C-alpha cells in the first residue's frame, strides 16, 4: 500500500486549500479512505472518512461544514477540500486506509496571518 499526499501549504485564516492523496497497491474502489491530522505534541485527530462508493462522508465536529472529503475511484485519488481555514487547523494531514492501517507521509498545512 502506498499513499502520497500533496496540496499542503501556508494560507491565511479564512482561506482554502485542497489536499490530494494518490493511492496505489490495493483495490482502491473497495476501501474506505480517511484523513487524519496531527501536530507535534498533539494527539492524532480523525478528520473525515468516506465509503468506497463516495456516498457517505463523515466528519469530525471540528471541521463539519468547512471541509469536504471526496474521491475519484478512476484515478485512485481521495481529496480534502478545506475552506474557511482557522489557525487551529494547522497540522500535518495524513491520508489513511483504515483496513490496512496504512498512512501516507503527510502534508503540512499552516494557517496564519
């Protein structure tokens, strides 16, 4: 299983970023996909997950209404659209395949003025 995140960076509060995760090494269109985040010294936090069909997204209360998880099964990619970003969203964001307990290397998101 390989997962490669991209799309992180620096953004001002209220801004947007779109994270992407390219997956390989497993049958992508049968797997639930998740996003987690973690900053140094903080506990890992689940952000969102999406069923294999893309029909049932679920979000942590801290991001509900601001983040949108989606997937393109033809491209083996999962996305996290992040809008109205806040400084407390600053973290390393990870793409995860729960059924294999596999994580990507993470992409840094920094929200500050």
